[in-house]
């Protein structure tokens, strides 16, 4: 039994802290105390015989009260009517230290009170509040597009342009990027991480050697850089095969006599075809280049040692392909391409991605917007089961009410359509009611009073 | 007792204050003359003959 445990055990039995420490300091444990007499003990810890006798008596007793066990605390917290995150935080914080039942009771009661206090009432104009709460910090954001997001060398769009990108629900962000986490086997192994990185990064012939054009011989020669090949785990035969298979060239592709170069000779004897061939071979463009290895959309991979693991940062994003690769931890891997997340992982993941991206972008600028405003925006964008933008082609353009849409844009054509097809406006929204001059259905405007039978006069 | 939202409370007290100002019998014993103050007192005691219908 460790010293600390001895002290705790004695404290629970009602021994004062000072004495408990003394006992523990002298190297005694609770078990030793049982075999001692008062006179023996008083010598060991140098106190009077009475005190020693008292200690022995207390040590022999049962512990006074069991400190609220973790399981009962948990079940108590689980019964509270608060969100999951609050429950988890309570469980975590309350089990860090020891509390008496009354203290716990009080903490839980105050938590509930505080939670009820910050809940908003029905009929509150949450949309307006959210818009203002995002709009105001938005005016403080920098217009500068380019930044280094903690990672050297990888450009990421941040600030206002990124926020606009998110709420516009662009199909591809202007700077797609991924953060690839590795699974246990790979994350601590530098060589494995590097090998994985080179398997992911798109590789074109020009990465693997010098491409030399010899016009007088009508020949293009790739002088292989062996270290580059080795780094990517490629053999020269693989390379020839890839060029043959991917290129679909009208050319003869052979290994040079020295075994270190590849000779490519166009079958058609013309300068133009030679140049064309050269163009294709030197291209590192995803659409025209010849992909030797890696994933087409991922143009660059940077490896960083972060915390206690290796993490890959990529320029370009291909979630579907990346999470299938052996060694990648798909659960922790991220992309900033929300459209891709929607397609691969579904609408709920897309909603979370929108929230995360907005929180991170605002947070990066030192702005703290309550997450619930952003959640509302994300909910509105994803509620139909697909990500739609905030704007004329999305939320504002798809409102149910004709009057509301007419108030937003192209008034005449909306009203004309409505009259031609006999649309009905239910006057449920704010705009419609303002137009017809009625109280709006918000706040006190949405309360319906009814008479209750008369009561009696009270004091 | 049913808990009212702040908007419901505002509407109930407002409507009741209007009734009182137009001469409705007051349901609490008080020397207060301001109809809104009277309505507030009545609300605290829970005697206002008005409630809300929720959707």
C-alpha cells in the first residue's frame, strides 16, 4: 500500500490529517497498525500514548462513509435533462476530485439552473440573432486570402473568402486540402509514414528523372533518378509499363542499353509529334499528365510530426480514395471539401463539417462566435438532405412563400408566376406579414391569448 | 403551474393591464393605481383570467 493510500484510508476512518501523515511517514500501513499496541505505536511516531491508542481505535473501525462511487454518480448525471456534452463534462470534472454527496447535489442543481437560464424561449428570433452574431465579427475579418494554416508550405484559403465559400456551398474549395491521420501501425514509424506519403502523392514522369529531348535522334529520354524511384518504391519496369498503359502513345518505349534510362521514339517521324510527346511526358497537370503513382487529385503531401504521431497534410483532396488506403485512419482524417464529405460520408457529416470549418475559420481570426449560431446556419443548409447554399439558389430562393421570394429578388416575375398558376400564400413568415401589415409571428406576435374563467379576489 | 415564456408573460400582462385600465374589476387587494403594476401583481399571484393556446 502506498503512502498516499494509507493517509486516505486513515482519513476516511476519522484520523486527523496531521496524524495520518505521521503514521504514513513512519512507513506503517493500515495492516501494520492492527498488529501494534498503543505503546509500540507511540514510540514509532513519537506521540503520547493516548493519541496512539486513539489512532489504533480509529484505524480498527470501519471507514465512515464511502465516497460517492463513480457508478452512482454517473447514473445520477445521466438522468439529468441536459445535453450530452454537458453530461460528459460533468462526469469528467466530478470524477477528477472527490466531493461529498451534498456538494455533488449542489453542483448538479446549479448546473440545471444555469442550463435552464441560458436556454432561449420559444418565439425568439434566432435567425436574426444568428445573422447579426456572425455578421458583426465578419466585419472584423481580414480580406487577405492567403495564410499558412500552421502547416509550412501549404496554402489554405482563410478568413472572409473561406466563410463565403462555405455558405455558398461551392462544389470545390479554392484550396482543397486534407489532414490525413495514420493508424496505430503507421503513425509512429517515420519510414512507413514516408512510404505512405509517396503512395498518396501524385507522381508524374518528371518527378522521377530528367526528361531530355534529342531532336536529331527523334528521341525523348527519361534519365531515371534512382533515389527518387526508390523513395516511391518503384522499379524501372513499373515505370515503363505505366507509361505504356497510361499514355496510349503512338511510340516505341524501350529501356536504354545502360538500364538507367527510358527511350521513347514517336512512330510518326515528325517534329510535331515529338513535341507533343514531350508535352505529355513533362506535364504534371492532373488532366493531361501521365500518372505513375499516387492519387490524381493530391498534388503534394507534407509530413509533420505532430504531438506523438506523424500526420500527412496534402494539397488537394480525395477523401474517397484516401480513406481506402491501408494505414490511413479514416475516422480521424479530414478534408476541407464539404461537398466531398457529403458524397462520401453523408449529410450529417457534411453538417458537422460546415460547423467545424466555420468555427475554425472564425477562431483562426480570433473571433468567438457561439457555436449555436453556426449550428443554425448549418442546419438550414442541410435540412433538405443535401447541402444548399445560402443565397438565391439555396435557402432564400427556395422559400415556400411567394411574397417572401418576391421581396427578395425579381419581384415581378415571381408575382407573375404566382398569379398565372394561382399560388396561395399562407402568410406564415415574417416578410409576408410585414407586407400585408399584420403582426409578425415572432416573439409576442406569436402568442395566442385565451380567456380563462374568472377567479376570486385574493389578498 | 404552467411556465410561461417571456413573450407570453408580456402579452398576458399587457392584455390584463389594458382590461384594468378600462375598468375591469381588480383581482388582488392593493393600493397600487398603475394598471401595469396591478397586472404584474396579479400575474405573480397567478389570478389573471387569461392564458395562452400553444400550437
